[in-house]
C-alpha cells in the first residue's frame, strides 16, 4: 500500500524536482536579461501543459494530484513540468558558456530570410496540427517531428543561432536523460506501468523510452532559440 501511495505522487515529485533544478539555474544566471528570458519563456511554455489531454492516454496515463490526469486529461504537474523545461531549455547554453545578448540592428531585420520570421515561429504548431489531424501517428511522434522541423525553419530564418540551437539540443538531451534516470531509480517499474509502450516503439534505453529522448532533443533544439527569435535578440560570446 505504501509503495502504491508513493507511486501515485511520482509525477508530482518528479515535476517538483525539475522545478528545483529550474530554480538553481535561475539564481546562478549572471545577468538580468538571462533571468528575464528564463521567466518569460517558462511562463509561456507552461501553457503547453494544457495540451496534456492530447497525450493521455494515447502516450501515457500518469497518476496525478487529485487524479486529474486520468479523470479529465489535465493535471497540475504538466503545467509545472512545462514551465520548468521551457525556461531551462532556453538558457542552458547561456548558463554554461560566457555569453551576452545584443539587439539585432534594424537593417539586419530586412534580410530576405526574415520575410519568413512569422512563419518560422508558427511552423511547429502548424506541423503538429497537420500530423495530429491527418495521420495516425502517436502524438509524441507528431510533437517531436513538429519541434524538430520548427527548429529547422527557425534555423533557416536565424542562422546566427545555429551554434546555440545545436549545442543546446545535445545538452538538454543529456540532462533530460540523467533527470529521467531519477524517476527510474526512485520508482522501479513506473515507466512500464504508466507509459503506453504498446502504442509506441517500446524501445527503452537504460529504462528510458526512446520517444522521451527524441522529444528532449527536438525540444532543446527549437526552444533554445525561442526568446531570441521572438525578441529580435542575438547571442554573442562575452569576449568578442
């Protein structure tokens, strides 16, 4: 009975661990703009937590606070999770490397590539909507493909962010893999009980569903550019 009760709150505990990691990253950022970036991106990304009914039970069915996920499709944990990964993915590169933000000169904004600025920003939700409605793909695959293609379109529009986006994708993938390992260590068998492995590949890498790693890579790839793309900012090495 004790194990069952603990597992019921695994999603909440796991989300709060991620929120604690978010706080550590936030307080160790070295400029106000980086903190502003992290908060802004986190707040907007938290809204993605409201998309949870798309993934429950198609991808997974996590026991949640007040049993909301299984009864309504929505849950509080998803909002906390989305808030934390959004801000974290956006600033990891800047947290590790010595960088600063600069405004893009108005002249640069008239570069032919920036004619597609709005479309690049909207590409991920458009691609997801098409895949979700027109195919039988599990929504986790639709989300990962949409994020990756959104990143490609953003990269075309903002080639100056190439290094940040590619490096951030790998950093976020590694950190997410380690973070996911805490769930496996604390709650053995949780993945097999909660994830709908029959609806996806069923491939586990050291216990982690490969779909989670695909999502992490594609999310880190696109989300690391979101703030700079929206705000017309560029990232410069501190010593340049």
